[in-house]
C-alpha cells in the first residue's frame, strides 16, 4: 500500500507517522520526499511486519492513524501563517 502526504511545511512527518504505523503492525518499506511549491510531499510504501497483505480494514486504520497527524501539522501551519 502506498500513501502520499503533501504539506506546505518542509518538516517531514515520517517520525510521527512511523510510530503510529508501527503500533498497527506496519513497516515503511520505502520512503521518498520531494519539494513541492515551498512544501514537501512524502511518499511511503507500507507493508505488514510479517510480510502479509494489507487488507481493506488495515488500510483504513493506517489512513486513520496518519490523518490526525497531517491535520495537526496543517492546523499549526495555518495558525502560524494567519490564514
């Protein structure tokens, strides 16, 4: 399963995201970051600790674990920028 996280900040989310995914039994098997319009886009490829398939429920749990982290960073950026 692959996930892309785009943000206006250049601070990577990988550390926070890794902890949340590890708690779900997921590893990040591949990671890329690229600049994008003054911000950063992070591309993560996820796999299970045991190498098994990531099913629909686990995929939804992974996305649900990432979303609050991304929203927290976004809210901090908006309040800092005064938007």
